[in-house]
């Protein structure tokens, strides 16, 4: 019996946001069940309806927009995914993630997952090279920072390592970061 890997793709408000549809399709072509999570500003650049149509799942944006239920949505999703991909990841989101700020669905999901997290920064080169952005990328507490080149077992070895370039068609971008949780 084949198990379909379940992945969440987190989408931030970068100019590269339109490439998220291609990223979703890449994972779907490789047999994955993909769920989309967006920041509020990303939903102003690309329609959540489009992503719902692509994934077949309701797009999650706000932690409190769902009807009350017995499940806590970000915890429930975090328990069931095998990989969280944040593509594109803005400088703002990198700062939130490295600081433990959880003020939207995506950042609360990030704090709740125990699976590998693949982060694809996409921003202006000056923003990417900014000292604070670089510190946020290198911040390894409570995470271990590894370049994707050292994580060949994470999905596709064809993903490349580089710096801050926009999302490329058919692959995840140069500059991917893989953060793996460390638990005592």
C-alpha cells in the first residue's frame, strides 16, 4: 500500500508569489498531497481561490477564520505533514521564524511542526544580503541550520544551493534553507 506524502506549502508576499503554483504542481507530480498556507499579504497578490483549486484543499490564512471546532487547525495540520515548504519566504517571515513570532497561521504552523522545513528566501538582493536577514537565516536556536546540499535525503537532490534568487520554474530556488528541529 502506497502512502501519499502530505506537504504544506507556505506562501508569503514576495514578487515571486506566482511561482508558488508551480511549486505546488511539482510536488503533486511527485505524488504529494499538498496543502497551501498563505500570509494575509500574499492573499492580496494571488487568490486563495486559485490555490484551493490547485490543491483541492481550503487555503489557510488566518488562525481564527475557521468555524469553531474540536480541532486546533495549525496543530492538526502540523501533526499530519511530512514537510513544510515556505516558498517564497520574505525577509519579514525569516525574521518571524528566527525569533519565534507566531502571529499568523503560517508562523504558528512553523512553530508547531516537527517535520523538516524547507525555506526558499525570495527578495531583493540588497534585502537578502542585509546583515539582519543573514543573521535571521543563520540563527540556529532551537534549530539546526543545514544547507540543502547536505540534506540530499530531503525530496529531490536537484534543488540547488545559492543566494536569494527568485523561484525558478521546475525546481525550488537557489538559496534554499533546510531547518530541522532538534528535540532532547
